[in-house]
C-alpha cells in the first residue's frame, strides 16, 4: 500500500490547479525523467 510522505499547499483555485495538471505537454518542464509527452486525443 502507498503512503503520502510529503504534501504541499497550492494557493490557487481548484479549477486553476486542475487545468494546469491536465496540460500534459508541460510535464517535462517540471518533472525529472519526463522527456516528452504528446497528447493525441
């Protein structure tokens, strides 16, 4: 079973956070190990 080891508070509206999180092409800008993402559909 997984455990949460860290958490952060993001002081933005939920809609803003969800919109940003679903822009997969930007993941390589802030996620180590992710080189490229291309959303097809």
